[in-house]
C-alpha cells in the first residue's frame, strides 16, 4: 500500500471577502514600512546619529497592526476558518491575461506574520546599538524597511505573480544588505553570489508560474488550488506535467531557502552585518521557500514523485550542512550551516506531507536562530569584531546576558525538552517514521533526521565551548576591553529567549492535538485528503514515547561528547584529544579537511562555471568574432566593393548611357535568338 493516495481531490472552501477595516489594516501593514523606506532615503542622512527614528517606529507600528490581525485571525476567529481576501486594484489587464493585486489573510499568513514582524522589530531595535558607529547607518535602516515591506508583500500576496514580484524585491533587499559594506571585496562578491544563485532558482519559479497559467488560466491561489485537483482527477493533467510544475515551483524554493545544489550562497551572505544575518538569513527570507511549498500544498499534493524528491533533497541538505558545521571556525558560518541544516529538516517534513510540523519548525527555528545570530553579533561586538572561535574562549563570565541567552538558544536548537526546538523537531521525526509504515524509504529519511539531530547538538555545544568556556584565547590587547553589549542589543536577546523557551510548549502541547495543529488544519486539509492522511493509520502502540526518548538521547549524547571535547577546562578550541581522535578515524584528516573546505563545492562551482565556463564563453566569443562577425563584415565589404565599381558607370554623359542601352539591346537580342533557335 502506498502512503500517497491516488491523485485527485475536491474543491475546498474559499476565503471570505474582507471588510473595509481589514482591508485598511492589511494595506497599512505594507504601506508603513514602504513609507519608512522612502522617508529614510530622503531624510535619513539629515538625521545625523539617529536615522533610526523613522525606520524603527515604522516597524513597531507594523508589528502592532500585525498582532491585531493575528489576534483577529487565530484567537477571535473574526475572519472565518479560511481567512479573508480582497483586491486592491486590477494590476495587469492584458486581454485574457488579467492579474489583480489581491491579498489573502488566513491562518498560515497569521503564523508567518508572527515570525516576520516580531523578529523584524527586534532586529531593528538591536541594530540601533550594533550599527551606532557606522557612518552609513541611515542607508542600513532604509534597506531594512524595504526588506520588511518586501517580505510582508510576499506572505500577504493572493496570487503567484504578486508573490513573484515580492520574491524579486526580497532578493533585491538581500543583495543590498549583504553588500552593505560594499568597500569590502568579500561583501561585494558575496552579494553577487547570492543574487546570481537565486536567479537560477527564480528562472524555474517563473517557468512554473507560466506553466500554471497555461494549465488552469489563472494565478489566484484559491482558483489554482481548486482547479488543479479537478484537472488531475478528471485526467486532463497527467503525472509528468504535474511533477514538472511542482519541480519548477520548487526550484524557486531551492534558491531562496538555499537547498542543495543552490545552497552555496548562504554561508557567504554572512559578510553582511550580523542583524542582516539574523533577519534575512536565519528567520525570514530563507523561510520564503518553505512558505511557498506549504502555501502550494494542494498543488504539490498531486505529485507523489515531486514530494519524494523534496524529502530526499531536504534530508541530504540537512546532513551535508551539519557535516560542514562540525569543523567551521567562524562563529557566524557555523550558524549559517546550521540554518541550512534546519531548512533541510523543514523540506524533509514538507516532502513527507507533514505540512504543519514543517511550519511549526519554521516558527520555533525563527526565534531561536534569530536569538543565536544576534547573540553571535553581541559576542563579535564584545571581542572587537573577531569572528574566529579559536580566538575566543572564557567569555561566559564577561558577557553574562549574551552567554545565558545563547545557551538557551543552543538547548532549544538541540531539541532538549521543554524548549522550543524539541516539540517541532520531534513532530518532524515522528511523522517521517510513521510514514515509513506505508513507504519503507521513509525509514531511511528518519535515520538521516536522527543523525542530524545528534550532529546539531554536537556542533552547537562545540560553538558554546569554544566561545564561552575554557581558558581565554582572546587577543591580550582586546581582552581588557571586553564588555557586555548595550541594552539595545541585550534587550532583543532577552525577548527572543522567552519564545525560544516557551513557544514550543505553547503551540505544540498536547502532542498530536496541539494549538498550532488546530490553527493550520483548515489551510492544509485539502492537501492531507489528497495524500490519504485521513485514512486510518497503523496503530503504533507507545511508539511516540519511544521516538521521543531516542531523539532526546541522541541529542544528549551529542552534547555530552561536545562538552567533553570542547567544554570547561580545555585550553584551546581544538584540543589534543580532538586532534588525536581525528588521526585515529579512518581517513580522519582528509574528512576533516573536506568538511572544513565545505566539501569543495565552492571549488567545484569555480571550476565549472568560472574556469570551464570562462573557456566556453571565450571560445564562443572567438567564434562570434571570427565567423558571425566575419560573415556580416565580409558581406558588407563585398557590397561596398561592388558598389564602388558599379558607381563608375554613372558618368553623367548621355552618349555613354545610349551606348549602354544599345549594347544591352544587342545582348538581349542574341539571348532571345539563341532561345528561339533551340
């Protein structure tokens, strides 16, 4: 028996039309950060050392409006079970191709708003202190507001084309923020790498949108999610075409969420200021791909093959990134590869049809990873911009708030109960294991997920050990100046630590019948029906408890091993014990070098696309110059030479023209005579 039921489905209920008050609030939700961006560009430079007085209040106002909409949607139920929608104006009226600027506010949108606006607001506040000495901070706050507008437009959009427009605006914002310190060559290269890599995925996304239009004649979410299942059930849409549409859409998600092989841009994006890393590359932008696949669940549910590929790519990305994080020395790069790994977890969940656990992990990960990134910024600030963990150590007693909050984030991401990561990660692992009852391949994915859980606990405690414990390895000139960050930086850490502790329990308890499940079930109901999730499941007595014990034990083992190798009492970041163990493992030194060098993917890309691609491009240029230009230029020269000679006939003398006419008549007569005689 296959876990995936026969493709098919039935039309679901749609969102209601929004009342004028809701329309105004949703419009303001996007208009305020856009206005903040415009005003910051116009007036920011004139505000001197306080350019944030425009951008930060704008985002606080945005957060207040968002929380009101969230309250109305999730707690009061004022917008109904399936949300509300409205059209702001007709965007593209071009014959049969008509697209509205329409917006959708439902339970999934509300959950995304919690993450995007809350973390966005705290990052803005954090940036007041972090960017206080930067002469171009007015530009930084303007870019942050532009990003917030772009991300809000993305999660509120009611059709694929509007999502794509917001998608590209998010990419532009990312480009500007990663390369904010454009005078640094590494930052300039990083933002170009991010921009180009994302464009590869965006080509697939654009083609997927075109395929949707040609297939169903509309791009509105509610209409697409109704028509696609009907066409599949009626046999009008075959499995190959359906898989093609899904995989093209998934290409866009691969780019934004940095899934293999489009993962290479994210670690280099750490060249941007740390608040950028927290906002864009940990908590919001990289989640856009997860959101896209989750939002499109009625479409992806029609292709079992596409979902299986998504699950496998997610699992592979998770273990690949975790293996690289084990050996990195840069504190922000460890967290960057951790983000890649956790995003792989989310796609693993989406691939097995565990839509709700995937979004649940998106929420919990957003808070504790945002906390860890901002905490790393506080560490870097304390040690005067040093990012190498081998030059840290012994900081726990010197920056106590940063240490305590990062410890909370580390325990949360390791999956230790009752902190946030335990609940969402356990849901993903549990769902993956249970689906192995129907598809044996999912057992392999479960094992990979469990291994990644242990690796996550290990590399995160390694980060804590090398940064905060043991003897200090800080530069002697810097060590006397180490101090805790200002309140504008520590307050966001404390506020992010609170949901890192409690949001998992608040949304994920009781297991199997949780709050977030009740919130999101209406959104994913049709997809779950298509996948056969409503069929009676095999009763696995006590298996949930056993899986929890195994998952926690694996995470605890990773922490214990890392604490023994990198914990209190170690003199350096990579002790003699670690070196000895590396030497004893078969191929240990080679594996360590490969992991440290990111399995040479950047070198491979450089070889293929820069060196080999450069040779191909140069060969094409030579062919273009020698053959294509040669034909064009040669034709021009022949024509010019012929013209130069023919124009000599034009003498201006009548007798010459008469002679020419006579000769012409003679030639014509001879030809006619020859033809007639034959």
